C-alpha cells in the first residue's frame, strides 16, 4: 500500500493533480493584444496624416518618442486601435503605441531602455525583456 501511495505522490508531483488547463501559464500577449499590434498602423505615417491625434500625449510629443524608438533599433512602431470620434471625423484618435522588439540582445536592451523611460514618466510598472515580440503602451 505504501508503494502505491508513493507512486501516486510521484505521479502527481511530475504530472500535476489538477484538471488540465487550470495551471497559470505565462504564454505571452493575449489574442486581442496580438491583433491590436498586427493591425496597427505605422506610427510616423499615421501621425503625419492630417486629423489624426494621439490622445493626451499629443502628436509632437508622440513623434519624438516614435523617433526615439526607431533610433534605439525598434523594427516597427505602430499606432494601435485608432478610431474615429464621430462618423463625420476626418481623422482618427488613438491612445496605444506598439513597439516591436528587435531580435539582437543589445538592440532589445536599447529599445527596452526607451520603453522604460516612457513608462517611468507615466508612472507605470517597468517592462522587462521576456523575449516578447512587442510591447503596447497606453499614452493617455
């Protein structure tokens, strides 16, 4: 009987004893975040379009940050989830910037340093490099 109990303890320790799928797994961004980034619009072009605007941050400040992300080595910077304020609006407004991370370690560190600067200004928790493809920053 002791051997059976010992075997069960080992099996549960190795394979878990809960219902499959109930473990907390950090698997990266949500499907919504991926869709938001993938459908985002290139930031420089979007900011140059008359009528478009970054909520709260403003376009001039937004352009400065976008230029800094690119200068640090970001392969792309995108405006995510833009929308019209009204049906009659000629432009769009957005509050989320998506920054893609490069693959090289040094380049990732440079981009992350700029991301962290903006996060500090906004009093956000600082992002860490977890191998993620991108980060979304809310700038309102």
